[in-house]
C-alpha cells in the first residue's frame, strides 16, 4: 500500500478548480451531475482509506480482531504501516460515521415532519398553506411529490411569475435534485475538502431548475422577476433544513444568468479550455483516488488471506 493509501484523503483538492468553473461555464445539469459524481466517488475512497489505515496501523494492538498470522514479522514487513496514522484513523472514522448518520437522520426527520404538516390538506400536487410568511419549496417522497407554497408568497407574484415559480419547483422534483444535494452533503461530511463541491451543487441545482422553468414558461425574464421578487419578500423567512429543500443560492447571480442567453448543453467540455482542463484534472484526481483505494484494499485482503491459517 505505502504512501498511495493516503492519496484519497487529499486528492479532493484537485476538484476545487472545477467547482467554481462548473458553476460559470457548464450547463447547470451537466455541472450538477459532474460535481455530484466526483464528490461521491472521492468521499467513498477517502473513507475506505481511513478504514485501511486503521486496520493496518492498529494490527498489533492488543485485542484487535485480526488473525494471529497478521502479526508475523514477515507479514508486517510486507505491508508499510504507521501506528500513529492508524490510531488517528479510529476517531476520524467514528466522526465520519456519526456525522453522516446524523445527516441522514435529520434528512428523514424533516421530510417526515413536512409530510405530517401537510396531512390535513387536499392531496393535490400543489399545497397552498395559509401562512403570512412567504416561502415555497419542493417536497419529494411520501404518497406523491408536492410543491408547497404560502398564500403570502402567491399574493406578491403576478400570474406569469406564479407559473414560473411552480415550474421551478416542479423541475426540482422531476430531476430529483434532493438526491444530488444529499450525496454532496454526505460527501462533505466524510471529507471536509469536498465542501466547495457541496456549495457549488447547491447553486447549480437552483440554476438547473431556473433553466427548466424558463423553458417551460417561455420567458427567461419572467423567471428572473419571479426569483427576484420571491427572494426580496422571503428574506426573513426561515429556510427548511432538508437537503432536498435547496436554499435559493446567490440570487443576483441567478438573475444575471437568466438575463443572458441560455447556456449550451454540452456533456463534456473540450480539453483546450479552462473549464476543460479543470474538468480533466478533477477526473484524473477521482480516478487516482479510486485506483489508490482499490489497490490498497486488494493488497490488504490478499495479505490477510495469505496470513490466515486454514
């Protein structure tokens, strides 16, 4: 294994350039899928790395569950290890497990509470709450996906802007944006170096929904007006904590993007561009992370198998 087992812990740094460039240069749908995939793979690899460091570095500690043959000098000489790193990996792994489990628990709790709050309303796609606080969000799951909006927000919007608002929230549900957001949130919990990707995906999912809404209503300016008005009147409204309830993001940037021509849909940028170079760097970093963790895991399994008496 050697030093390569440590690579997945720091290779997420190679994804930082693409996080900001993807927001600006790629279609929001492409950027969301790319950044979520990179974050998910790198988070899994870094977690596997921590597990391997713990097993290898603590193999000679009293009470470890490994076979006795693992402590043979010949076996230990064949596997580079660091007892300090192994000991440090134990609390790190526990911290990852606790924060990820807590994130999943809060995610499920907020969804259940939201569905219970709507239990007394008609089972329509759009749930209108008689609330003086203006807000709207997309609520996935349950008996059916629903768009939740308050009367206070609807009263602030023109009919065309209401259609844009509903189209925006329906786009969140249709593209299952809550899943992308949950993956990057868990990834950022597993490895703090992945936090810029979480921030970027929070923005690109909103931009993705903006573009789908503009296509649905046929006017980018109407969607921009709806976003601006909703942001102004909802400034003091409490935001839900569910990963699927995306925060509105940098509203001025979203409005400015809608006042420009629609972004071109490209599955993969050219290498001979800034965003292309950043994308390929992130892809190489992700591939190296996957190969390093896989190589280390296979090596450990083979040596453990050879050291285990039949």
